[in-house]
C-alpha cells in the first residue's frame, strides 16, 4: 500500500515538473509583480534575502525580458540556466523510466 502511494506522489510530481514551466510561459509576464510576498525573511525579519525576487526574475527571463529579470534578482543568470538543466535531466529520467516500463510481448 505504501509503495502504491509513493508511486502516485512521484507521478504527480513528474506531471508538475513537466507542466509548471508551460504554465509559467502562458501566464502574463507581470503576473507575479504585485501582491503579498510569501518570503519568510521579509514577513518575519523585514529584510530581503538573496532569493527575494527570483520568481519574478525568472518569469521575466522566460519571457525574454532579461534587463527586467536582472533588476529583480541578479542571481537569475545562475538560477535560470540551472533550472533549465535540471528540467531536461528530469525529463530524460522520466523518458528512461517510461521506456523501461513499457514491455511489448509479441
């Protein structure tokens, strides 16, 4: 039973990893620019952390607004390429899992 639940959770995570970038591309570029912050550093300590603005920066970068992205958070030049690399590594692992699980009996 536990193995079945774990597999279901991993399938949901796999689905999310594939479609979250697609959703971010579909959303308007300024979708995250306003609204209440969820950063604990800002909410509790009233100070910005190194990650503050990275979501907005990535959203602008994937819409090819690199100057605005860099203004939100300079770490976008490291984080976005790393996320793209990890995205494709995960897609490759998913593809290998699917290939390994499909068995055709002739």
